[in-house]
C-alpha cells in the first residue's frame, strides 16, 4: 500500500481534491497537493505533492516534489525529487537529489547535478566537460 503524505513536514497549504480536474498554468509560492487531475504547466519555488491516484500531464518546475501518482511531462526539481511506491514519471527529470522507493518508475532521461544550472553535460564538448569536473580519488 502506498505511503500517504500525512507527515506534518509534508502538509500542503493548498489542495486540489480528488474530484478536481483543472488545466492551465499553475503557479504557487509555498506548497500544493494534487489529489485529482491536472493538465498544463506547474511553476513554483515551493513544494509539490502528487498524491497516489492523481494524474498530472504537465511540465513541472518546482523546488521539491513528492510523487505518489502519475506524471506525464518533464520535471525539474531544484532541491529534491522523491518517488513513493506506485509513483511514476514519463518524461525527463532534472534534480540534484533523487529518492526512489521500490515499485516506482521513470521513463526518460535523468540528469542529476549538485548545481543543476552549472553544467549542461549534453551540449558541452567532451574535452571541456572533463576539464570542468573535479577528479575523484
């Protein structure tokens, strides 16, 4: 059974309920939980929860994201991305921190950098990329 996000740390200030179907561009500052269906685009420096059973067809750019439902679209989480059991993303993701529970899925490319804006490894020439990254060990 998927974990519910009832922990006070994950409490959202705004909720789109399970019977809600909404489309457009959604912007918020603090936190939002989606239990229903949303289509469009989501932009926020804050915290987004896609609850188990929710479906989001959108490109998402947020600070932190917890996914228990389904996302179809590209995701940028500037702080953290967490997939709960049953959560899935069909699209490319970009984040510095990724936590995936058993039973989750991502279909797309995953890009993880400590500074997501710092280096674009897919467009940088290989010799320049090697020079810009510190050596390990």
